[in-house]
C-alpha cells in the first residue's frame, strides 16, 4: 500500500512571476490540481497561458477547464508524464 500525506500551502510571493516563466505545471494528484486551479483564480492568473500535465485524465479534469493545453500521461508515473510533455512540446505548433 502506498501512503503519502499532502498539505495545501500558500503560494510564494512571486507566484505570478514564476508561472509566467514556466512552460508547464505538472500535477500528480486531484487535490493538488484543484488547489493549483484555485490559486491561479485567486491570483487572477489566466489559465489560457498555462499548460498543465497530469498523471491521469481524472487529475486533469480536477484542474478544471480553460488551460492553454492539458497533457495526460498514458500511465501514472513520472517517466510516462515527462515523455508526453516532451512529445507535446516537440509536436505542438506555436506562433513565433
């Protein structure tokens, strides 16, 4: 049995700036996805500017809608998630 504990923390003072520099935000749990979405909404950070990557579709759904894109791992592990993120960023067409 895998057991872990998580705690919701307040965002860092530079939360908005850090997100502005991030290419992707990786989400490993539904509770974390909900918390992250709430933090973005509270800080008035546009979801349309953020790509999320999740261990499962359930986790991605927990983050809600409106993200620039959502990448979902085919299996719930870091290797699969990182591979999907790499695939996404090497195949996505971006405006210059």
